[in-house]
C-alpha cells in the first residue's frame, strides 16, 4: 500500500493505527525505513497519545549523532521490555509518523483495550542477539556532519529547541574544536576496583546523591565503577534528593544486542539523560546509578514538598 507520512507537531494529539495497518507498512524484517515496529508497540495500537517532539536527530551508541526523518516521540510511551526477556532500559520508543494519525482527522477509530498478544511477525532475536529499536537505530538513521546546523534549525522551528540552547551547543562545540583537552566535564578517580555499594534499594525508596568528592572515591581512572560510567549528564543531580523508580538488573546493549546483568544499581524517578555529552540528544534515556553514589534518605526534601518554598 502507499505509505503516507503525515507531518506531526509537538503537542498534537494522535492515535496509533490498528495493528493490521501498521504491519502493512513494514518490510519482511518488521521495519519501516530501517526502524523496527516492536511487539511492545503493538500493545499500544488504537491508543491515543500526545506528540512530545519530532525527532530530527538522535545519538546512537558507537556512531555519534545521526539524522532521522518522519519520526516522533510520544508522551508516556516507553518500552516495557516484555517481549525482550524483561529488558529494563525503558527506552522512549521511536514512532514513524506513518504509524500514527491526528485524532482530529479520524475521530471514530478508537478501541476499548490494547491487544494482548505479541504478533509473531515482529522479531525480537536473531540467534543470540536481541533485535529492538535501540540495536537497529544506526540502520534507521543517517550520518550527520558535526557542523550541520539544519536539524537544529528544524528543531527550533518545531519548538523543540530554544535559540539559547542552540547557542550553548554551538559554543561548546566550538570550544572543544578550538581547545581540545582544555577542560573535562567528567569525574574520574584512581585505579583499582571499587565497591558498587550495598544499600538494597527498592522502588519508592528516597536517596540523596552524594557529593562529587565522595563519588570520585568510588570511580576508577576512567570515571567508571565496575564498568559503569558516571557521565557528565549526571553531574547536575549531585547533592539532590530523588526517589528510586526501580532497581535495574538487566539491559540490552545497543552496540551488539547482548543482554547484560547489573547489580546494586537503580534508576531514579525523573532523572534522565539531558544529552550533555552529545549536543542535547532528545532520547532522554534513564540513567543508571550505583548504590555507592547514593545515601538513603528518610523522605522527600522540603524543597520538593508542595507549598514548602521559602517566604
């Protein structure tokens, strides 16, 4: 069938097409323009969402910043990993606009409940390698020159990026180009194996992110704790109090599709990657926090309680 890619805007209310319609847009590998439609997405067919932003570009692990077209993010639509052996990355799902339609255009296409079974025609593994949007993202995107400003201008026009944020990106890029090695935004410690911590945290627990000096003590010279990095995008959370969203125990690695297991590591509610390292990539991935970087807290800080502001 002819595939239509409607132009969707930030804040627009849309509905996911019925599964049969979506399947007709896919090739024999279950993809459209290289992007898989995953079984976890099939359960959302017929449901309504709001567009949070158009995806003009995205970071891809091992490949840097890449160009995308006819793709959006939807609010509350994160992958639950159920069809991928319980992967807990919780990635925002990429939606080709061909899989969506504005609700104003067709108001009668609704369904009372999502489908309950994952269609077998949407593959999740090839041999020992998992297949998902994350592992196939490089093939679903195109190279993007580090000096190309067109995607940024489109984001500004779409309302997804401010001129001030663009100025910060341009300034940072120029500084790194002109003065490589002048400054480092990363934390690093000393050689040797470090403790992951042992707080036994569970979803709903409150924690304080330790100070920079304490975190450095738990990092090796590469800025990692037992292979897990404390990245620059985590630095703004230092000293803040947050609630644990869930302990994270297994994730699919984007570069090679392996499932790896973690311990003594949690995801914090509302703390996502801001793209500090890669020109404000919009993926808003969850960040992984070793328990050695955290202290238990009794509850929310006063500043996070409604009505508790200073007078």
